[in-house]
C-alpha cells in the first residue's frame, strides 16, 4: 500500500485511487460470490462449490466467464435504450460511493467535507436504475419488482437518514476521516457504545436498501420469478449483481467508519482493521440471509414506519439533550 | 467558476464506473452467441405467451407514499447542517429549536397513525 | 485551471440542454423522465462549479433520488404507454406552441441578461456546512421552524386527499 498523501499532483493521486477502487470492486465481487456460496453451503451442511480449483476457489472466475459468454437478450417490445442503460446507471454511482471512504489513516482519495452526504446521494440513485430496469423490460414480474423496490427503498431511506443524525450531533462533522478520528482504537471508545440503537437501525436499513434477505422482496424468487431483473441475461444480470455487492460493501464500510472506529484497532491501526470490520459485517449479512425467512410486505413497511422512524426520532432528541448536558 | 479536485474526482469516478460496466457488456457482445428467434425474445410470463402489455397503471397509493417520503426526506435533510453546527453551539436555545423541529416531524408520524396510513388492507378490493 | 473550468461548464450545459431536449421530444414518458434526470444531474454539477458542493449533493439526493421517483409514479398511474396519447405525432399547432413560448422566454431572458449584465462578479467562496447550520439555528431560526411546519401541512394534505377515500371504501 502506498501513502497517497505523499504524491504531489492531486490528479495522479485521484487516478491511482480510482484504479485501486476499481480493482477492489472487481476483486470484492469475486470474493463475495465465493464467500456467499461457501457460507450458504456450510450453513446448510454441504461444502458449497468444490470442483473448480482447490476448495472451489476459482468458481467465481468461472462464473464470470460464463456470464460474459451468454447472449444478451433484449425482450420484444422493451425499450432497448433504457433497458441497457439501467445496469450502467445502477453500477456507476457505486464507484463514486468509494470516493470519500477513508480506507486507512492516509488512504483516502479526496478529503471531502460533505463525504457522508455524497455517499447517501449516490447510493440513492440505485433505486432509479432498478425502476428503469423494471419498467423497460416489458415484463410484468419486472414491473412488480420495481414497484416493490421503490416502496421499500422509500420507506427505509428515512430511518437510514435519521439514524445517522445522532452521530453527526456527537461528532459535528460530515467528513468521514474526521468522524473516524473522534473515536479511539479500543472498542469501548467506538460510537456503537454510545449509539447502539442507531447502529441497529442503520444496519437493518442497509439490508433493506441493498435488497438483501430478509428484505429481498423486489427479487423474491418464489413470488416474482426474479423481480426487476427477470429479463436480464448474461452480463446485464451480472452488473446488477456486482452493483449489489458494491453497495453492500459501501454500506458495511459506512457502518464500520461511523460506528466501529473505521481503520483504528487496538493494535497496529491501519487498512487491515478496516477491511476486517467490513468483511465481518458482510459475513453477518450473509449469515442473516441464510437464517431468516423473507418478511411479508406489510411487516416490512410496518417495521420502517411504525418502529424505526419514531425510535430514531426519539434517539435524536435524547442525543441532542445529552450533548448539551 | 471554481473547478475543484472534488469535482474532477466525481466526474472521473462516474466515468470510470460507466466504462468498467460497459467493457464486459461489449466483451459479451463480441463473445456471446447470437441466436435470433421469435420465441427467444418473448418476455417471460409463466411459459405462456405474454398477455397484453406490461405497461399497466399503478395504484395511486404508491404515489402518496412517494409524496410522504419526499416531504420527510426534505425535512430530515434540513437537520443535517444543523446537526453539524449543533455540538459547537452555545446555550440551550439550539436544543429547543431542534426539539421543536423533531417534535413537528413526530406529529406527522402520529397523524399518519391516527389516519390509518400504516394500516394495510388485508384484502385489496378492486 | 480556468480553461478546464470553462470546458467543464460547457459540458454541463450540454448535458442540461440535451436532457431538456430529450424531455421535450421523447415519445415515451419514461424516456422523458430520464432526460429530466440528466438535466437535474447537470444542474448538480453547476452547483459544484459555484463552490457549493453541499447544495450540489443535496440536488442529487432530493431531485435525482426522490423527486424523480415521485414523477415516475405519477407517470406510472397515467396512460403513458407507447400506445397512449403522448405517442401520437404532434400537430402543426402543437409545434408552434412548443417552439414559440419557450423561445420567447429564452430570448427575452437572454436579452435582459446581456443588456443589464451586473458588473464585477465575485469569485464564489465555499460556505462550510457548519456555517449553514449556524445560520439555521441563529438568524434564520423562524424559517427553519416554519420549514417543518410547511412540510407537515403538505404531508397532511397528501393524506387527506389520498387516504380518506381509501378508508371509507374499505368500510
């Protein structure tokens, strides 16, 4: 790893960071596919992929090659421009979300004062891509999936935004590097100790925003075939998949920066602590997926509107009071 | 005009995102087989020929949820700059202001409860 | 840096104008919406050029992320398909209105701007988010509180319009 701050020209710095992020996103896709299948396998008491490479470690690569070699089909009567623009619109903002993340003490692309809101803004574009995908494929399942996805994202965006406010009330900053530095290396100095409720609400909202089980209603196989991406074949589907994993990583990275001290750890702070925390949270997400059944649609909306929003409003009030006392 | 490095970085990252997503699509266009068949291009619908268009009309309820979301969203986003300033403010006036703001937001939630916005119909009547 | 800035400005203007043209001329309403989104995105870029990244990001979050969804639903419960009213070829009189009214507005506004161009543009300075918050809690206290009240009334209006009927129908 190189020390980004020693490079003189900002442009070179940005380009190097960009290459690093692209490599990370690609690699992360492969790792996540492998992890997901292995975790699923072991939870169901089977070994998971085992044939390609030792312990099936080359399986994601084989999957990627297979996806590229599949024919891309535009269904009859679909809107071809929007149909193929949708995966691009879904994926491109995911890359921009990595811009303000501090991977390590000196490993940040651009220090942005509005970093937190930048991530929230660009991750909210995913909904738009999914609704374009659902609408343009001229398929009833897709349209139903898109409608569900919007209703779900809309309901969970608000508690997500509300649950982050106590953190800002405590730290007084939207700069992710500064928020990291207000926390110490030891676990009891992390903000999760002060804000356990906000952490839980935020993490559940990340599940809902990334359409992960138990909130995967927009792509519920048993009811909607594959939801908004029913018609997508080959790489079209692959891009939605990659975007989903990227947004998961962004969500987990945000959780570990805001609540778990980011790159700081009890011994030898650095990017390895950050990755450790992110992947630990990702494993929790996979664990939950294979443990809980899918929620019903009214349960999903009730959880957001009846529990999370009032609770996070209360949390803001209490935090504001505590900060002043 | 101020052209900041942040702006450069955002443009570069978005462009790179489109490229990164576009290259596999192009590769797929070159590598993948190209079958052409009437049946192949039909949208999937339980294995039967699709019945009618899928561009149907939604219920109006979706629109109202989106409307509520928008109002709530704007409300919450006003709190963000205020929250940034809050720890540096002096006296108890800011606390009262935030309390009022959040209280009015809470009133909206209570109002929705009372009006039955969150009670989902067991059966949807057409 | 100034020349690059000008180039980027022109690129943004291109996105905005192209998006606007798509919005006006697209046959399908959802394509028109996509054009509108491109326009709003370009405007967000202009805020960045005016050294207001916070407002630019808010533009993306509210307009691109939320308002466009509202418009999508508004489209989705109209007869917006390619067979609907919108897809028919336009009449001559429609073209006339389409070009004359906006054209008049653009030319009169442009003329006024060039004629009465204000002297001495200041270089824009970035306002920190913290200072913005200070304004809300300090001198602009009343508008800040009124925002929440106005939005509460807006939400109540939506509920009264939309949900009263739904509840009655169920009984």
